[in-house]
């Protein structure tokens, strides 16, 4: 698979060379030009992408080890976890979980977690095995902007705790932070008032889009703040406002080549597949199909 993808990159670069201005075709720099073209083409292919394990939560509850092994076989190179009731390491020690993922060639880059409880312990254990992020996935709709201002302060404090242990803190959005509240958009407030050195953001592209906002515009408006992204497509067969409307990536209405290109150009480093609704397929089958889409995507 890796050889096939290298071939795709080289072929794309060779094809792009036919359209290079003449000044880039000078014999004295031919090897340099090809290298630059290959590098340019390669930025449009994702060598590494992950799966949010919540997408296969039932399978994780039954047999987390077998599920993670299957996910690795689909071509994912990264996983993002969640707390399914047994902690983010699924009843294993952090070092045991790392051994499992390492043996499968997977990077356990991040996990959704309750950052309001036992954060010090979680941060210490996560950092000890080389995880990059602990992510707050939910604060819920609030009654006023004053509530979000308090949450803003909480995030800065939680980010400071994570930093002390050598790991990063991020917040994952749902749609409610993109809905006007007291004349403000809460997510804008969080982006503009959290400390960039302490708080990063994971953009759930589906929820931004479902809230009526443009993910690309947000990525460009706040460069380097959305360092992680959920790749989750939206079905065109349902009402646009339907909250539970995700579908297999590439079969919905979201323009992921454009979204991911904007992400790569503006500081997004991790691209994590997520799907929560399954029609005519199983979560594991969907995970496999989503991996195939991500491997074939060129943008």
C-alpha cells in the first residue's frame, strides 16, 4: 500500500511537471525541481490519518483489542480514544495500551476525556506514553455568555495543567458553540480569549457545517488554532438540521478536498475519521470504507 501511494505521488508530480513554467525546467536544477514537485504533490495525500474509536463504540465495548487490531488492518495509522466507562485505556495500564498500539503500528495521539475530573492523573499517564492531546469533547449548551466565559477560564487552567505534564489540551466542538448567544458566537469567544499556548481546538467539521457555518472560513480566520480535525460527512438524504445525519465519507454533501486543503495550509496536523449514524452497514464496515476513502483522497 505504501509503495502504491508513493507511486501516486510521483505520478502526480510528473504530471504536474508538464505544466510548470519554463524557468523551473532549467537543466541545472532538474533534480531540485522534481524534488519540489514531489513534495508539493505529497502535501495533497494523507499518509497518516486516524479513527475516533467512538465510531465503533459497540465493538470497543465487546472487545477493544480485537477492534483496534481490525482498525489497524483497514489502514488507519492513528487512533483517537474516548472514555467508554473503563477509562481511556480500556481497563489496561497506559503502558499496556501503548504496547498494543505500537505492535500494530498505530499512534495513540489523543483521547476525549472528562477534563474536569482527575485531570492531573490523566495527563500524567497520557504524557508518559507519548500521547499528544487530552481533549474536552463536551461542555453542553449554556444559558448565557457568562457561562462560556467561565468555561473559557476553565480551559486555560486545564491547559496549564496539561502543559505541566508535557501534553496538550484541546476542545472539541459541537453545534451549540456556533449558535448566537447574547449577541455573540461562543466559539468565537473561546478562540479569541483562550491562551493559544495552552488551548488548542479540534474542529468537528460536521457540527460546524450543521450549525450553518463554513469550516473553511473558520480554519482560515483562525489559523493554527484548529490543530485537529474530525472528518465526518453529512448525508444529503436528510433534513439539513438533522443532528444525527453523518454518513460514509465521500457519499455525503461536504467538500472534504477543500476543507482538508484549508486545514493543511492553516496548521491542522491530525485528521480523524468519525461516523455516528449507520444505514445499511455496520460501524466496522463503515470504518473500513472511510479508511479506503481517506487513502484514495488527493487534494
